[in-house]
C-alpha cells in the first residue's frame, strides 16, 4: 500500500481547506472549502479542480464552516457523485450553510448586475441553490467516536474538536498488509474553556499529523472576555449602536450567551439585541436538537427560557426587517453575518454604519488576510462595499477571546497528548507567520524533527509498501 497526500488549500492560508489523500488508487478528499479573502485566492474558486472530481472516491468533512465545505456544490456540479461523510450536526449545518452561501452568491450577482460594478459580464454566482441541493443526497452522517469502514483497508473516526457544533478531528486508519498506519487531521480545534463547546478530544497516537495553526502565533488569548465586551457595549450604546459581524454558526450563539449573562448581571444597559441573520435562527434550533454535542445541555441550555430565547433578543428574518434597523440611531446591538464581512447582510449594515462616528463595529473572530474585516482592523480609512468606497468613521474594536479557535498555548496543550512524535507533522490552516511560529515551538518544546509547512498544491509520499 502506497500513501500520498496533496495540499489543495489551507496551506499558509486559513481558507480553502482541501487535502487529497491517495491510498493506492483510492482518493479521499478531506474538507472541500471555499477560498476567501485575497482576490488571487477567491479566483481559485472559479478554476477547474486540480483533479477530475469523478476520480475522487469519497469526501470527509471536519466541520460545516464554508471555508471547509463551501466548494462542495461546485465539485458536484463538475461531476462528483460519491459519498460525503461527516458528523450528525455537521450534516444539518452543511445544508443550512450551503443554501445560504448559494443564496448570497445569487443575490450579490444580481446586485452587481443591477449596479453595474462587476468586471464580469454578466455577473454570475459560483453556484446557485439548485447546485447546493444536489450535495444533500450524498451526505452520510455518523456519531462521534465510532469507527466507520470506508473500504477493506480504510476506517475513519470522528472525534470532538470543540470548534463549533459538530466539529471533528478525523482519524484515518490505514490497514496495510505489513502494518497499520494512522493519519490525524485536527480540523479546527476549539478552546479549552468555551461556554458552549466541550474541549477538543485528546489524541495520543498518529503516524502523520495535520494540525491547524490559525492562532499559532497568538498566546494567552483571554478565555473570559465578558469584561471587555461589557466595556464596549456600555461605551457604545450611550450615543450609538454596536454592530457585531459574527458567523451564524458558533460565534453568534457564543456572543448571545455573553450578552445575556451581562444583561442578567445588569452590567450593560437593557438594550435590544437584533440577530439579523435568517441562517443564525435555523442554526440556533440545532443546539436544542443536538444537546449532547455541546457543553450546556444539562445547565444553561435546559433553563426555560434559555439564553437563546432571552426577551431582549429579536431574530429578524425578512429583508424589510433588516432595512428597518438603519433607522435606529443609538442604544441597540445588531449581530449579522458574515463574520469576516465578506458577504451577507452585514455589508448593508457596514455600508450605512461605517460613516457614523457614534457607532462601533466589533469583530469577534479571526479575520483572514484580504477580507474587509482584516482591512478594518488594520486601520483602512475607506472600505470598498458594493462598488463604492465607504469612509470609516465608526470605532473599530476586536475581542480575540470570543474566537472559536484554540490559541497558541491551547494548540500546544492538545499536541502534548501525543505519546511520541509523528513521522511527519504538517502545519496547516494558518497564515505564514502563524504557521512558522507554531512549527518552531513544536520543534523546540517537543523535539519533533519532521515538522513541515506545505505549500499550496505541494504533494508528499507518506508511506510506500506498507
């Protein structure tokens, strides 16, 4: 048995996660994400896939975020027809997220045609809702912790990653004629003290390890961010509104938890909280369905009403409701997607709120290079939205402690569970500086010798003749 891996995304970048594992002639794609952020990356979404989709035998998904699943409709459109394996919550989340992704792309293409700001003639979506729906019959879900037979030589197991609902670490067991080998894909690892999600499952053995490095160069990120959040809320609501770009899966629910805790303690004004994201509403319902997959099942979540049904929270579905928020001048909190301000309703809020010096834009998650969120955090004076340059007069804030990614110390804590060094450790899903920082620390702290930061499209022979 010969084993080969090729890195088709998330290599010195944090988006476009795709890893092609070849076991003899059998090809497994681990994750199938969209590239986001920098233009040169986004253009890759429109390119032909590096191999024929019909040659891929199965797909494994670590979790539902679009940078890990958003290319699936495009792949199916190009001919992929085989199974897509994931956890039970991930299956439901993928359906919600892909339909939302398709809808947003259709709306943006339509808006670009109407306003005439696209360079494409005519502007078209990468895929539409019909394309997204063609993915759903291929999805097969599994419980955490159970070995699943892919073929006679390959078994996989999903372990809790703690990043978002359903997020998993994937163990791939390869049964050779001479010996067995195990490859571990960390996926996106969550935090060890998160109000909603359990900590990532410790893994003790791996012949090959792929470890994410989103915050590989960020240490001691506050695990108790309520104090900073409270300060920003109090400071903003006196004269303006607080706008929070947040991913509908995970971050929105965590932010609501912290806000409602602050309300109950009377540490912030009794302000309305508008969740302007139809998808966030659908996602929130899954926390009730999968109460065994998050850490609040026996505590806060079972209280009636639970924090997601707090009387101050107003869930807005329609476009008319969303537009009406523009009339509120102060004393309100608005949460809307996407978390990196790459699309969705948040763009309309930013378009209207960025010129207002009384308002505050608060980022609560990682902002990839090339995104509007990153530009705002880096102090850009104008941000391009809908073909126009919008002046930035609003206050820009960031709370790293609200992120769903493990920081440097937590990544090292998870790695410390391994009893011995893998044959190769690949550092993935991190910008260059973060990847290099984590690689150096692994070598220094654990004395692992073969730590590799792969390049985009680079391939490696892992084993021969096992």
